[in-house]
C-alpha cells in the first residue's frame, strides 16, 4: 500500500486501480496497474485504495465509472459490500454467507446472485468504505 501524507494540508495520495471492478459480468483486477490520486477528507481514512465500478448491477448505490474506496481486508461480515476475485475476475458485490452457501449479490434486482461453488476460486480484496 502506498500513502503519502502532505504535511502542509490534510490531503493524501491513494492508489486507484485502472482496471475496474465489475458490477456485472466480471473484469480482471491487475494489481500492478494503478494511478495515484490526491484525495481530501471526503475519502475515509480507512481507505487503502480506490477502484472504479464497471456496469450497473450495483445501482442505485454504486454507479458505472464511480470510484469506490476500499479498506484492504481478506474477510467480510454478512451484508458488507466488497471487492472480490472470482475465477480471474474482479467484482464489487454484497457478501452473503449462510450455513449452506456463499453468494455474491447485486443491489440491482435485475441481476441474479452468484452462487459460489467449492470448485470456484474466491478471494476478498477488501470492504468498500465509501
């Protein structure tokens, strides 16, 4: 993680990945490709990086091309919105774990939940904090 604090103001720099996280069918998150953005107090201090949203499955809360800010962590609680790696693609979805299964859920009701099967590779990049 790269964060540089400018001592003369309350602005910091945060990484924003150039590949978006899909709010639909899935896009690959390439961790080496990012831009550095100077951000102010409107970005939560807990945010480790930003990533753009691609597609509309997380509308109306998260919209296409919006930057969401993420706290890097590898586990989420039920109902948290997170950035996930699933079978080579990055997604922004709501995490739901029941006693029988795990699902990645879209906020837009037009999209069906993604049922996670044992043979799928699922990793959590972090929790969306704004």
